[in-house]
C-alpha cells in the first residue's frame, strides 16, 4: 500500500473558518472513497497547531496519484 499525507497550515485566527469550509465540502469529497485503489481516508484538525490534515491509503502509487486530479479536492 501507499500512504499519502497532506497537511495544510492555516493562519491562526482562521482555523474555525477553514474547518467550516472543510465540513461544508465533505459531501463532495465523499467521492474519494469511490476512487479505484482507495483503501482508507481520514481527515482531521489540529487545533493546537492550526493545521488541517488528511491521510489516505492506496493500493498503488498510480492509484494515489488520482488525488492529484480529483476535482472536489482541488476546489
């Protein structure tokens, strides 16, 4: 398996706003689970560090690269 980790540093004071945007985008991002080769997907908020993160597990590097073209994530 291939593990992909993305971390977004958020300016302090804007974390609640960005977190709300992430929650709002969640229905569109649910399609990640339907991408071929996708094994698991997790998203989280580090309030102390003012960061958003997501971790996804894929069957292959080719499968993981699909995230680079997944339009709801790019939006």
